[in-house]
C-alpha cells in the first residue's frame, strides 16, 4: 500500500482542509461534535476521528479479508514509525503526528491498537456469536475511541474514561443497529446468533419475519439503553470538565438515535430512523448551550 503522494494541503471552498472535509462527509456526527472543542483539541480530535474513519472503512475498500489484514497492518507499522519519530506521507499520519509527535503515551498506543484489533472482525462475514461479543465490539470501537478523545482534549482520568467508554459503547450500538439493513446487502449479519435464536430467527425464512426481527432489534436497543444508564451512574461524583464536553456529546446523539429506533417500533425500514443534519446539529447546540452532554 502506498504511503501517498506528496502534495500541498489544499483548502476546500467551505474553509475546511481535505482531512476535515472527508470526515464531515464520511462521519458527520464526529465532525460536528469535534467542532465544539477549542482550536487545539479540535485539531487533535479531527486527527483521531479521521484515523477511526480510515480503519472503519477497511472492509468496504478491499476485495478480500487478507487485503484488509494488510491494510490494518499498514496502520500498525505507521504507528510504530510515528513512535520512532518517522511519519508516513499520509494526511492522517501527519495529523496524528501533530498531536503525538512530541510523545506517544503508552495508554494512547494501547487504545489505538485495540481499535485496529476490533476492526479485524469487520473482515468476517459470520455473525457475532453472542450478545456479549456484540457489546464487546461496540466497547472496543466506540468506547475506546471516546476514551482516546479524552486524551486528545487533555481531560482523561479514570472516572472520566469510564463515563466516556459507556457513552461510546451506547453510540456504537445505535450505529450498529442502524447499519443492520446495509450490512445485510453485503452479506454480513450484525445481530448476534444467540439473539436470533432467542427470537426464533434461525434461518433465512424466519429472518424475513418482521415481528421476529423487530424483537431482535429491541434486544440490541436495550443494550444501548443500559450503556447510557451506566454512563449516568458512572458520572455521579465525577467532575466533568467543559473541555470534555465535545467528546461526551456523543451521548446526546446516542439518545436521539435510540429514541428514534424505539418510536419506529424497532422497525429498521422506517424512514423516521435517521435524522437530518439540522436535527443533529440542533440537538448538539442545545446540549452544549445548557453545558450538558
């Protein structure tokens, strides 16, 4: 895989550099939340979320699992080189180096590696075997990412990281639920096998039963609700600094998505499932105005 071609950093017509513009297109939620941070931490969050987008896209950009493994290994080696003071000519590597170039904390590297390891599961077509493995994946991707977000904003601490992990897990679960229809078109089942068995959806015919599938989605939605409750409980007695709010604002989005899933009767074909950008941004603005998340 090429390190990329050297070029000057261009600025898009709307004033964003290409990395931020790509993030706004590919992961608007994280882009919007990052915009609530002050300039320096915002830049670090954009770098972190751009890295996450790159590795999350692995499956859709390769034709076979082995190529996906090679792509993820490329990122591990890029992080190794960055820690050694060398930076690959890739815009995300450059952006991460602006944050980590003066020191690569072990706790940051461990979490970046955890995200890469979790993304290896994206290369498999088999369903999650259990609800626990589904939840572990959501925690390893969404939860770990928000823990890293606290490091990027300089607000990491044991209590805060627990709150962020629960918020990120809830957000990831709602994202996985909303992705179920698309994943099915590319041959991947995101509903765990034990959940399918529990609702009697054990073959292709029974999985076409809307009632069974709505019940399966309800089980997953309950997991998101449990994570949101755990986040609220973990936040008791923890001083949440304002600088952490852009990271924790994912809670507002997770709640919005979960409410829409419930109002749709857990029917993933409902047009009410996905809000437009106005609704997303309005919710974030309101929570931030209240100094809440």
